[in-house]
């Protein structure tokens, strides 16, 4: 087990090239989908991070044959899977720590007509309901039972039958789970108000290569014609858009010249635009993003001169996972911005640590914070702090790298859950960071 703190000495300009890891949120869906077939599925660009590695271990425990081909490429064969392993105490304990474990329900239900899961863990960022997943399964003909005493879900069905489903919310994991259940259901399933994130587009493309019949990928209206069996395929994960946004924020905060290689700019949606609204210059060279060193960056206003508001929403709106990065980056900008976190309840509470570092932030309520940029009149100062979740943890790490003096960030297993070898990769750019 790695040490659980980073010591950072900030205030240094960085420079160099960084390659984003494979997308964590795509990996959790794609890895779960291997349960739908009894043939070989090879997946590349898999990030070596805690959440993904735990899911790979869970799949192996269920009977999936896992063959590591290279550092980021694995072949999976789920021919001999036993869903009843999920009833064992050791499996319950392990699966309960990983929020992404909920993604195995749809594939297991589709292929084995039964699935089980303890209440999944994950970030403490407010309530994240699982209703969308379970209501979708029930619409397709599953029965579910929740054992309150043991916090344990059971799903069973005689057969899944396609149906028109209008989702209450365009949940990414909920949509993915229902799609994975519907591909082997009888008849046609229509999902309206479906999530349409790039990761979901990737999942649908992979399933279609395996023999599924899904149309409408990339829109909020998916049609799925059920098939009896799915085959094998090969799949490459997209680069992680949250890492890409994090590196843009890092470059701006530390006055660094950084090149992000192979960023799949066509799949980033409005992300580059929102960093440009903060006044950050971006240059695009093929599929690389170059962030030149800037002494200052000025936040735009709305056309009528009123303060810029940046809020999150379901794709193609701005992703909630980057709001904490935008917020920390705005602390050294010239100008003010209102950050409105609409989709989660407790994600802004980490700003108290930025205020302790000298940032000018008004926390209006659990969902809104106004950042008054310092325009580098003085640097943030290093402090001791703890990482509350993956994204806030990286925002605090960026703040520490730009701050004067020494910072110690504890609870960094939260950061390790989502960012591979982040300390080594930052050291390669010239950062003064070490694990304690």
C-alpha cells in the first residue's frame, strides 16, 4: 500500500509533454461489458488506477479469465462466470468499496438472469441515487429486492423483454447499465432521455461490434433491438477528458508551457471552450493541445458585462467532474466567476481549504461559490490539507503546485483512485512532489 500523503513544494513553472491516461469512467463501463460474451474481448489504454484495478480483480474473482497483454492491454474471457460468487462475504466486502461495481448488474442480469450487489461506495459528494438503474431493469421485466439489514440488492428475471423507457434523469451509468441489459433482451427497447456522453458512445460502438443492434448512439434517443448472443471484439479507451482539463488548469495556475498529446479533441465537447472563457490560451496542433505559459489570464464576462457563470449539466453541457478544476484555476485569474454545481450536493465544500491558502472565494450555499480572482497579486500559500474526493483532491494538488511554500495533502488514495502515477508524471514536468 502506498503512503497516503503528498508533500508538494509549489511555485515552480513546469514544462514538457504529458500523455493523458485512458478514461476511468469509460473503463468501468467497458470492463463490465465483457460479462455479456463468452468470447475473448481485448481492451487497450486501460489506466492503472485503483478503481479500475479493483474492478478487474472483481471480474477475475467471478470467474473471468484475465490475461495481461501489456501494461495497458488486457484480454478478458467470461465463459466460466459464476454470478453466485457475488453472494459470498469476501466479494460483498470488496464490491462495496467501488461505486463502479454497480455496472456489472446489467450484463449479469442480461446473460444469467440474476445479479447481486452490496450498496456501492465511492466519493462522498452527496447522494447519488441508483433508482435510474433499478427502475430501468424493472421496466425490462426484472424483480428486485433490497435487504435493508445487510444493504444488499438482488435482481432476478425469467426473461428480459424490450420496452419504451423514459428515464427520470440522463444518468450515464444508469443508461449504460440499461443498454447492457437490453442488448440481450427479447424485442426492441427504446431509451429516451438517455445520456449521450462520449464514453456511452464508445460503449454502444463496442457492443455493436460484438453483434448488438443499437441505433441513435450520441443522441438522447437510443433504440436497441435485442439479440441472442454477443461475440468478442477489440476496443481502445478514449483519453481521460478529466485529466486533460486538469492539465490545462495546472498549466495556467503554474505559468507553465505544457503539451497534452493525443487528446482526442473531437471528443472533448465544450471543455476547451470553458477554459478559454477563463482567459487561458490554447493552441491545437493535430490532436495535441498546447498551453503556452501565461503571466495572467482574464475571465470573460457575459455580453452585457455581467459576471460569468459556469455550471455543470448532462453532456453535451459542461461535465461536473471539471468544476472543481475550473474553480481552483479561477483563483489566480483576473476577474470573477460564479461556479454553480447543479448535479451533486457536497462537491464545493473543499473550498475552505483554498480559502485557508489565501484564495478569495465566497461559498454562497452547497451548490454555488463565487471566485474573485487574485490576478497573481499574491500567490496562494502552502498548507496541510486532506483530499475529500478524487476531483477535489486534484484541484487541491493543482493549488499546492502553484502555492508558495510546502503543502502536505493527505488521504491521497482518493487521488490514486482516478489518476495513474500522478506524482511521477508531474515530476517529469519538473514538479517538486513526493509521496511521504
